[in-house]
């Protein structure tokens, strides 16, 4: 009755089913891994944003690499903005997905070190993107700023290509090492996304808080893949039962006396 399972068609179907089961199980575990990663990232962001701000030089120094645990930590610094040496970061979007620039302004601390401060987003509405845009001025004189600590940007992490030959005072990625070379000054590692003081004119537009990643979606996908893996052998067995029944009915139609029972 089951000799049809040795046919080429059924051997291929069975092999496909046997391959699908472990593949779907592995995909489920991969989704659970992504769930754990996203949950850990959300927890890290929540802890960093809820922690009290600390002086920036507790977390960074010239040439230092900002770690995962230090990312998004709130920091404070006292000094003055150096608008003569500020640059803009190209191809950045705001909350409405409009393309423009981020304004990166050196912030000179009382001890002479330089902190890179991302003051926010401005639109690219000038006559030409080769010209340096008009940027609202920051507070003059000595001021205390608060912001979120961020690591230097890389192409690997951001997906943004670091293009050569850009117009003067325009960059693609924020690199404290490169800015230290350009400014010929001790630049603290990483940079800070400004959260206070907020510009009274509303420009540059402040950069929003990092949002939560949808970890629950990965958990749902993992369960879905495991359910699919369980459904494969069930589906295979139903196909076998249907084939047995169809063959029995066909045999009964040809010779009712010799028909095999269709019970499984």
C-alpha cells in the first residue's frame, strides 16, 4: 500500500520536508537571538536615558572609543561653541524623512579640549549643496550643554559611504580622530547629540530620542517558524493518507472485489 513512497516524486517530497524542518527550527532560534539583541538594546537605551548626567570627561578622552555601555549616556560640559570651525554632515534626515544636514560644532572646554556637538538638523534648501548652508548661531560665550554620548560613526555601522572630494566644511561621517587632525586640537572621542539648551528659534531641529526596537515582533516570528516546522510532518502525513485513499478508490473503481481497504 505504501510502495508509492519509493517513487521519485515522493522521495523528493519527503527529502524537502526533512530539509524544511531543521531549517525552520534554526530560523526560529535566529529570530529569538534577534529578540534577545533588541531587548538588550532597549534596556541599555532606557538605562542610559534615565541615568543622571555626568561630566563628559568621565566617559571620554582624546582618542577614546565610546563603548556600547557608554552610548546614549547623558553628559554635561561647560565651554564655548567655536562656530568658525563647525561643519555639516551630509545626507541626514529629520523626523519627517526630509534630507538635510546635521550641524557639527566644536565645543571648546575650559581645559582646552574639544567636544564635538551635533546641534541638530537643518534643511538642504540652499541654492547649491556645494555651498556652505546658513546655520543659526548657538549661544554665545560660556554655556553649559547637555547631550547624549555617541560613538564615532563608521560605514559598517551606519551604511553611509565616506565619500571623498566633498565641498569645504562638509563631511559624511562624524569621526573624532579626523576632526582632531583637521582642528589640530585634542578632541574627545565620540561626539554628543545636543539636548539642552534647546534653540529658541527651533533651528537646528533637535535630534529625537532613540526609539525602542520592536523586539516582540522577533519573538512572534520565532514562534511562527517553530509552528511551521511542526506543521511540515503533519502536512506530509495528510498527503500520504490522501494518496492512500485516492489509490484505494481508484482500485475499487477498476475492480471492487480486489480493492484494498483505505484504512491507515
